């Protein structure tokens, strides 16, 4: 059985991380669209999913922003007030920046 130090496994993990990173900008854009439509439950589910996936693939800053966004949406009871929406907008700006940083260079 191969171990984690196996170059083949390392290459597969790196490829999976790069593929996930390439999809991050569109994932954050989907969350932006949900927030724009005030689809709060769907936005909460989407940031929850992003939170877990980002942590799994090693994108800690993105995962932290998603975690805070999820907590904010949970605490708001499904209808964020103006202050919560402003904080959510800030978190999504961070998430967009992290997603762009994680995505491979555009060719």
C-alpha cells in the first residue's frame, strides 16, 4: 500500500487541489448571486459547503471567511439585518480575493 509520501499520491492530491482552486471563483460568485436574491437558506448551505471543502483542500483563509459567513447567517435567523448584510458583504469580498488567489493563473 502506498503512503502519503508516494509521489503519485502527492501528484493526485495536488491535481485535486488545483482543480478545486480553479472552481473557487465560480463557487463564490454563486454565493454572491444567492445573497443578491436574498436566498438566505441557500446562501447558508452554500457557505457551509464551501467552508468544509476549503478546509479539506487546504484553503484556510477562504474556509475561515466562509465559516464566519455561515455563523453570521445562522445567528441572523434567516433574515440578516443591515449590519449583518454589510458584514456578509465584507466576508464575501475576502472570499472572492482568496478564491482568485487560489485559482490557477488565467491563460
